[in-house]
C-alpha cells in the first residue's frame, strides 16, 4: 500500500472497491471485495498478530507490541462484515513465535478457548507462497487501511451525497501526512485525535452495555457526557478532513491580539533584556535613548509599542509573546548569535508568529522544541530575519498568503518538512543563507517525500528572489514547486510528469520558462547533495 501513488489509491477504493456506493453500503462493498479475493486460495500460512493481553496478565507494552504465532489458515468465513470476518487457524509446524519463551501448550490452550477462530484482519500472510496469496495479502491490507483510516463510525449515520469523494479527501489527508505536506508533529496530533475518538466510542458502547435495566439519572448523565465528547472529537476530525480548512495554513487559531501602535508623542523605548544592566551594555547607544531593563524577554515584548527595539544579551530565554507579534518592532541580540538562545515552549502550538507591518529579528538563535507550527510564521505584513540560526523540530519557516519575508545571512536546519514554505501569493527574498538537513524525520515513505529546502505552492504564484544561498543535504528536493495543474506553467505534460531536475538542456529550458512565469529570480545559488534532486515541479 505504501508503494502506491495517491491516484492509484483513489482509483482502487473509489472505482474498484466502493464503486460509487453510499456510506451505508460501504461495509458490504468491502466484504464483497475481500470475499472474492479469499476464493483464490482456501488454505495458506500466516502470522496471527494479536493483543498480548490474551496471553499475559502483566507485560511492558513497549517491549511486546503484539504476540505473533505462525499459523495455518483455513478460509471458512464467519460474520457478514469484512471487519468482523473470522477464519479457522491451527498452529503451523514447526512452532514459531516472536516471543521466544512462549510455550506451545499455552498457545494451544488459548486457541482451544477461541475454538480456533480468530479475526481475519489479525492474520498476515507470509512471504514465499503462491502469487494468489500475495493478492490475498494485498486485499487484507486494503481492508485494514479502510477501517483504520478511511472509515468513520458516523459515516452511515449522516447523509452524504458523494461518499467516494469523501473517501478521496481522506486518502489525500493520509498522503499529505506521509509525504510531509502535513508536518510530523501535526500529523501526530491528528492521529492522536482519531485514536481518542475510537477509544471514546468503544468506551460509550461498553458503558451502555453494562446498564442492565432502565438507566438511573446519573447513568443517563454519564452517557450524555461521553456522547458529547465523541461529538466534539468528531467535529475536530471533520475539520481536518475538509481540504478547504487545511490547505492554506496552520491548523490552529491565528493571532487575535490587537495592534498597540505608537506611544503618545511618538516616543520609542529600547528594552534591554539581561539579568543585570551595566553601563558597558549601553555605551554605544545615544545619550537621549529611553531605556527600560527587563530580566524576562516575555515582559519586554509585552511592554513594546510600534517603533521599539528589544536588545537581548547572551543567555537562554523563552517568550510566549513571540507568537503574538502585532507591532512593528526590532528584536536583536548583542554578541555571538550562538550565545543568544530563544527556545520555544514545548506545550505551545506556535513559536514565532507575526502579523505586524514590519518586524525584524537579528543576531539570534531560535531553537524549536515540540511546537507544531512553523518555527517562524509570517501571517501578514513583512518580517526580516538577519544573521539568525533556526533549528527546527517541527515545520520550517512559513510565509502565508499575502505576507512577505526577507532572510539574509541565516541558517535553517532540521525542519520536518521544507525549510522555507511559501504559500500562494506570498513574497520572499533569500540572500546568503544556508538551508540544510530538512525533511529529516521521514520514516516509512521516503520515495514520495519531496519537501526539502524550499517549497512553493502556486496559484496565485508566490514571488521568490534568491541570491548566494547554499541549499544542501535535504532529504527531499532542494526546491520543490507545487502547482495545481499542468496548464499553469504551460510546459510539456510529459516533462511535468517526470518532474524537473536541473541537469540536461531540456530541463533547463523548462525551468527557465517556469522561473519566468513564477517571478522566480535565482542568482549564484549553490544547490547540491539533496536526496531527491535540486529542483522539481509537482503537479497535484
């Protein structure tokens, strides 16, 4: 399944398996598909992977994720739903398990209790059998993926005119998670919400089943509490699934703070951030400079009005107010940039977020810890990053629609997606920067992951000017350009399908045309040693 392209998955589920069926008929369609595949062979070898609780009273979940037993499967199906199909199994010879000290007698005893009938979706065919068995293995994966990720319990309870279109949206969501379009920490949040929804649903069903007679008032209230928890989680998941709600930016609220503007009489203050202020610190400032000293960066930012400057001396700081920049201020370090360290608060979604007309960050190191938004997000206005180090843990720098960014003499590294993400209609100027080792946490689907140094989403096209940058050692492409259709750039369709990587003359001609159409100006940049290539155009 992981080796299939996005459109192949859509064709498999929407055209071959579901075939325009309604949500209430999806379970029947999956059962029919799986039943046809199981007719290919009625006996085969597989590994039965089941919950360790079936065998052990106490165990460490991290060390024993499942108990696996090599079994011989006989396909005599019970139940009507493919998610509930059961098959007859017996221990295969020689006895084999992933648990070295599990006894054959215990396994036989458990199977006797189960009457040798186990859920079909817990059985995984092993390699080295006939081709028909591979088809069965594929069919089982198709069904597992459907119930694990595509199916929602509310589907058959709601009226949906085009169910296959909804399934396609969920496939796109899964693919966006796998290829890095949705950054890893945000993907984890979605998966956690989905798991919580499923757990709460099971919890409600079990609670209701334990009520033997008419429910008491307390039991009725508890049922309603559990139900509304499920409804809230359901609403969150629907927001994720709606492409319109996630395509143009981060998945959490934008800045809501009001802009203060200038002080009365237009006075500006220089805020000194240091434990102790000395005359040596301010000797280079003019005598009429108004000063205010803070030992906390958050307090300094909270005291700022438009036109103020925040001067930070060496040390390590955190500041929640960096995610609420609405006034035109300058934040600069004094000393080596490696010694002025600002770290994000791991429990917060955002790190540095600006919607001011003009914000400058200079001579600083930004260290992202656990936040899922971009290390720097420019929602509106213009931001300048000068001589900064950005060590990402989640997303890189994001420039949203209509916003502008200038980065000079800086270093961006470690982003899970692209180091710089340009949304439609944004503007960026990059000069003398290093962007490297981005998209560094992809694990299972590296062949599809295209994000690396810089990713551009077009229509309307962003504007990008790059001079003397070094983009290297990224796990995706040095620069990826994401366009919605092959008509936008008016280039050869066969060339687009292959992607454009700098190299031969034909590719160079196409890239030249793309750069002209995109307002993409590139001079004296060094793009090298990126895993997938230097530049690629992707049609979505």
